């Protein structure tokens, strides 16, 4: 079994994306947990994950709208393969209104 966390950075402002809603779902689309990024742009879920496919859904449209920023992203969906032989997956998202990138961090 393994755990999962995320870190979202506002690439335009050069700081954490504070207050962004992020949902962790299983392969069938069942919500496992929903959280909001903290003051450092981070979320750590309590759920323990088995091997399989999971989705992190970042509510980017609402977050940008609250800041008065136009965006092309209605939401960002990150679908990941988890191997429960790994103790932890940390998935980072670098976000701007018209582009994003992600990577597995440490």
C-alpha cells in the first residue's frame, strides 16, 4: 500500500497555488478524498492506495476565476499508475492560465 500527495505551483506568480480544490478518485471515478491546497500549495491525502490507476482532479477554472484570471483549463486531470510496492507518490503540478506540466517529485 502507498500514500499520495501533491504540490501545486502558480508558475506565473512564482509561488504556491493556495486554496485550489483537488480531488483524488479511483479508476471507476469514485471520490476517495477532496482537499484544498494549503498555504504552501500542498495536499497530502490520508487514503492508502493499492496498485492501480488513480486520478487527481484539480479545479483550476474556479481557482483562476476567483483570482480574476482568464484560463483555458476547465480542470486539470492527472491520471496516474500507482504501484503499491512504492511507499509514496508525490505529484507536482506547475500551473499557468494557458499551460501546465506535471512530474513525480520526492
